C-alpha cells in the first residue's frame, strides 16, 4: 500500500515537472521552428556543393593524374568534412547571429525586465531555448551533410565502376557507424557553444554591432582551424 | 504596501512616498531626465546598483520585521513579484515569440499550474474583466486577436493585452509605465475602464501609474488619485 502511494506521488510530481518543462518546450519549439529555416538552407548548400563537385570538379581531377579511388576519396572527404564546416558557417551566419539580434532586441524592449517582473527567469525563458535550438540546428546540419556524403558516395561509386554499392560506400558507412554518436554529440556541443557565445554578450551592455563583429571573426577563424586540423588528421 | 525611502529615480530626483492599498497613485516624472523603466529594472534585479531603499509590506524576516527589497536574493525577489506585483511596460511587455493567448497563461504555467487549469483561470478572469467579447477597431474579435503574435497588433492592443496578462495574475500592486502615452482618447478611456474594472474586482489592490505627461490627468478626471512627485508627496482628492 505504502509503495503504491509513493509510486503514485512520484508519478504526480513527475507529471507536474513535465508540465513545467512544457512551457520551456513551447518556447524552444517557437525558436526551433524559426531556426528550422537554417536546416533547410543546409540542405540547399549540401545539394549545391554536391552538384558542383560532381559536375565540375570531379571531371577535372583525372587531368591532374588522379586515379579513380583517390578521386573518390578526395570527393568524399570534401563532402563529409567540408560539410561540417559549412554547417558551422550556416549555424553561426544565420541562426547564431539571428539569436544575437533577437536577444538584443528583446533587451532593448525590456523583455528581460518584464519576464523577471512577472516572477520568471529570463535566462530560462529567453536565452536557454536559443542555445538548445542552435545545438539542434548544428546537429541537423551535420546529419544532412553526412547523408549528402552517403548519397554522393553512391553516385561516385556508380561513376567509377558502374555499380551503386562498392568499397567506398562500405568504408564511409563503417566510418560513420564508428563515430556516429561521438560525431553528433560533438556537433551538438559545438552548436550549444555557438549559442552561448552568441547569447552571452547580449546579457551584458554591448550593442548588437559590438556583439556580432567579434563573434563572426572568432568563428570564421575557429572553423578554418577545425578544417585545417581535419585535413592534417586525414593526411597523417 | 510599497514604500520608497530616499529612492533615487534619477540624479537629483529622490522619492519619499508610500503606496496605499485600494488607492490609485500617479507618479509624474520629468521625461527629459528620468527613464520610466528605472523602477522596473530596480525591482527586476538591479537593486544592488541603485540608491535608496524600497520596502514591500509583505516582505518580512523570520520575526516579522520588514526587510528592504535590496536584501533579498534574486530567487526570493522573483517569488514576491509573482505573488504581489504586476508590471505593465509601455508596449505591454508581451513576448513576441508567443501568441497573445500563450502570453496570457505563460506566467501561470511557469509556476507549475497545469495547462487546463491555467487556461480556465485565464478565461474566467478575462470574462470577469469583460475581455473575451472585446474586438479591435478593425472589427477583429478577441478570440482571433488572441491567436496573433503581439508584433501583429497595434500599440493600443499590445498595451491593452499586456495589461490583461498582468491582471490575470491578480497582483495586489500594479505598476504601469506611461499607460496612456501615444494613444487616442478612446483607447485611453478603454485602458482606464479596464483598470476600473480590476479595482472593482480587487478592491484592496493598489495601482501606481508612472507618467511623464499630462495625459493621465484628463483620462482619470473622475477618479480619486493620489499624486506623487519625485522629491515630494502631495495628496489630492
């Protein structure tokens, strides 16, 4: 009997906690729906990148003496790893800076004050959903580029030896399978870090322009460094 | 219920005043020198940087001795706001990311009220205030307005629904900043009527209107008003 009561009490308290979380989820959903546009952009960029490489870059490589396997590896490397960098550019360039701008506008319109004056935590309601949203968008962006890489691998395989499935596909799936969770966790963490960097300065007294310029510069440099590190790792 | 003690609203403009239960107070500030949102910022966490003290009747220590708001932690201060104080900023202070309806129940849901109950409470209170049958000047009915985001509404509607969202929490002290500024006479009268209905519903509540111009004088001509000024306190019937 006591156990049943304890169980019932814990279920009720859990349900109440879930209801409370629902408020944050509603806000997060509102932001994520806006940020979803970024994910759509990621699809377009992935498609454009894939088509550009396949149509224009790939046919040129044999002129430089590349063998079909090397050609496939170069292509897959470009789509897979440059994809992460492009997803990062999209997250920073669109969703991150949009978040900075929205928060700056919210601050100028005293939304932090009005939320706090209604007894709510502005950090919880205005800032955290954006950080989660950015983590999600970077995650989705990274996934989209991985999918593009697999599709492109199928295409390349077909172009090289006339079969849709071959060793390159096996390799990329194997590699993807090994690092899939770690890779996505890293993407989400980077997205959240972008969110923190984009949102944090607004909580101080900096203007939008003062906030945006350094963020853009820092992330441009960071993304170049990440790509260079990946290239180095690949070469070694 | 709220007491200002050497409270510095702006350099050289100090306020010594007491906000009484059941009365309508008007605080006139010089628009050139005073930021009207100063008080809201003070109460929303900027207390430690401000000059002077602010006392709320309900805030007491363990032995029942009044405690200045400055001494409270941020979490406890928020708890008191949620319970006793309601702010209405110039543009209503509603969140742009949510619809008006979501804004109305946001605070209740945040404080662990179940959605169905929060919605029922909001509708009951709005009905008491006579809001659910209200439309805008373009003939759009209230139920449709509730589904719109605040950015789609005009200044009057934003401020009006901001007022309603605040009053739904039934605060004992309502502080409104420039509630009549930039509105047509009919809209000013609508906001004054809303305040009147709320005072009828909650006779013990105190209202403090922070204004910079003379517009409040004509709108509230028929009301009994306690007029406050920075640096002095004067009463008029």
